[in-house]
C-alpha cells in the first residue's frame, strides 16, 4: 500500500527533476555551441546615386552594377567585425558637393572600389546591423566614407549561407549612395 501511494509522487518529482536537468543542459549546450568563426561572402549589388549626371551634365539618378566581397570574423555570439568591399563595375559622373552647398562640380568616377571596416551586431541568427568607416578609391580622387547597413541571412547545410543586404554610404564632401544586393557566404571553422 505504501508503494502505490508513493509511486505517483515519485513519478512527479522524477519528471520535475528530469525537466529542469534537461533545461540546464540545454542552456549549457547553447552557450558552448557558439565558436568564433570566419566567413567569406560574395554578393551582386545595385548601387544607387542621386547626384548622378548624364553626358550633357543634367541631373539623373544612377543605378550602377556592383559586386561585394565581404570578410567577417564573428568573435562573439552577437558581435563580429569585417572588411566589406564594394566594386562598382562602371564609369559614371556625379556632382561633388563640398562643405558649402554653393561649391559644386561634376567629377567622373572610374570603377571605384569602396572597402569599409565594419562593426556588426547580430541580435539573432538571421539579422545583422552594420556600421563602419572606409574609403572609396578611384583613379580620379579618393573619398572617406561612413557605411551603415542591414543584412538578413539564412543558413544552409555545410556552413553555407544566403543573404540579402542593404547599405548606405555617406561619402564626406562628395556624394552619397545606397545599395541592395543578394549574396552567398561560406563559414570556416567554429560552427
């Protein structure tokens, strides 16, 4: 009789203990699950410039083809740093605006390359918010830039990831541009 009375309580306590022990083990395994890793990505982008000029010098919004090559090192679960580089694959003309709005000139840009050192915050496994500094380099002239962006990534098997990206480049004493793109990346080590 004692055994039949004790059995339901024993089962309840056993299940309670099992539940909490699996929760603790699951939390520990989630913390241990992350390992620092590297990522290399490539994307195809469209860069938009509002201060563009056509051959006659008239104002026109430009949509320029570009490639992006990104290196990222994720050193914490939510934090990473990277070198993200955009390559515009076209020549174009823009209106360069100096500190004073009255000082403007049209300049040509020949296949500019724009690397930026980025700080990256990842609030969850899909979204990344980026902010960094760099430069845009072309044979005519170089510009300092500040870049802000957001990415959405979806993990695939074997360390691959596809992602969408949107960014805004503020070029100091020059012109601004924004871009959108789609890419694929590969993780190395850690994951």
